[in-house]
C-alpha cells in the first residue's frame, strides 16, 4: 500500500511537531493502517460525513485526530490536529 501525504497534512504535521506531540504515536497508527490491521477501540476509528465524506477519523490522543482515506492501494493522510483546529 502506498502512503500519500496531502499538502495540508504536511502543514498540520509541522504544527503538531512544534506543539511537541509524541510523533511516535502517530507513526504507530500509520503503520497499523498501512498493514491493513484493524485499529484498537481506543483509537475510536470511524467514518465521517459532510465535507469529509469517504474519509475516516481516528484519535491518536483524546484531542489529537488523524483524518485519512483509503483506496484499493493507497493510504492518503489528509489532516491531523485537534478537533478545534480541523473542524472550524
């Protein structure tokens, strides 16, 4: 499975890096998604609607989320950050 980072995700990543979030948590979730493993319930993985129809969201921490979508052979990372940053 190919991993694709959107331009917005790259900007979000820089922002969370400055906030000194534990980036290994994000990397761990991405690795699980790439290996097509089901995420544990603690990540509260679920589908989205509205502007993010066909996307999924999982919680890396209680107020740190990852928005992504999958195709047959791609994992596309769309956004990451807090709810308030991503759903304005």
